[in-house]
């Protein structure tokens, strides 16, 4: 007997009246097989597609890539906006943060600037009478820079109410100066002055009086103790001396004591 193409169902042939019973039995068997074949599929048995499964299938994008790797799925997910997903670089930054991150500078034991520090008109201060120490590493130095506006590097020492002060300023660029001044080991003695050895090392030394004279110095220098009445002051080639007036004018040719003092002061 013939069968169907797809499910191989037997197709009874119409025949004599005497064969209708057998034909009906065959037909019932075939319909039962069709019914079984068209049952909904399960995870363990094939069958027809349900309407919900058909909706799911229709929702799959055309040419969708099957079996994507975890790396591919991760990249696609991170590329989407508003996913709150961390990239590998962001995760690395997060891992480098301490468990108790803080924005308080006082809690950072080794802060480092990423650029110039602008105090914005404020002061750098301390509390509880604490010192403010500057400690460059190794051979580093504290440098007060100059510029074209204020000139050479300088520091200002203000008065106690900060209304005026003095400036300690370095030589100009044109001097080409690069030297070190080393201060003495102590404060020196009264009336001493600061002296340099020409190599930048300074020390305290006693002042010299130079050409400064008092009255007694003038008397000694001009030998006034040896002067007599009507004598005049004369230079003998090596010193001042009192000699007799040879002008014949008597006492009128002498030099007064005030004149002698004035002359001595002028001569130094």
C-alpha cells in the first residue's frame, strides 16, 4: 500500500465493502501516528514547535554569532553605555587604592604633587607653635627663584605686624655670580665686624680706627707738647715740628692752636 512522503503513513486504498473495516483500522492507526508525531517537542523528544518557542525563535537576530567566547561577551558588554562595568584598566586603578581611601592630606603619609602648588593668596601655617621645616633630599637646596618682574631671587623679612620688611636679594644675572657665604660659628664680641676671607668664609674681627682722631691724638701727632711761644708748625720731611718764626713778624706770623687742630683733622 502507498505511504506518505514525510511520515511514511500508510494510505489505505478504497476497496470493496468487505474491506472497509480493515481500511478503517489502518486509517485510525495512521492518524494516531500523525498525532504522536505532531506533539510538542520536549528536551528529550522531538515534536512540533510551540507558539512560545516560535516567538523566541523569531526574536533571535539574523546572523547571530553562536558560541561566543567569554572575552568576546566581556568586550561587547563593556562597550555598552550605562552598564556600570569596570574595564581592566579601571579595575587596576581600583585595586591600587587603599582599603580606606581618603581625600584628607593629613592621612597621606607620602603625598606627592602632580603640578605646581598655588596657595591662592593663603599662608602655609602650623599649629601649636610648630616649626615649618624645608628639607630637600640629598644635595638638594631650597631655591628662591627670580624673574623678569622682581629681578633676582629674594626673601622678605617682615616686621611683627607685616606692614613693612627688609629684602635680602641675590646679585643680578649680569653679575654671573655663583658663590657661597658661610656664616661664623658664633655671634662674635661687641663692636666686631663681619669679615670674609675672599672664599666666602666669614668671621668676626675687631674694627680698626682708620683715620679717626680724638683731641689727644691730634696733640700727639702734631707734637704740641714741644711747642713754645711764637713758634710755628713746619714739615721737616718726615714729621711735623715746631720751629721759630723766621718771618720777622713776631708773634703775628704764628699758627693758632685752632688752626693747627683744623689742619691736623684735614690731614687725617
